[in-house]
C-alpha cells in the first residue's frame, strides 16, 4: 500500500509516531504487508502584483 502525504506533514512533530501507528493499524485491521510513504512537494506559486 502506498500512502501519499503532503509536504506539510514533514513539519508535524507528531508525524513520526503517527506514521508507525498508522502502519500498525493497517496491518492489524486490513492485513496490509508493505506500506510505502510518499511525500509530495508541490512547486510554490508566487502571485505577481499588478
């Protein structure tokens, strides 16, 4: 299973614990084997002033 997370998750201090808790829940409740976390870093859009 692949879990895609936004860039903002990297700044959450609780994310490391939550990630392992999520893996445990996926394995126990859904029987998932391998879990892949993929971070998505979108380009920042700068708006021009008129």
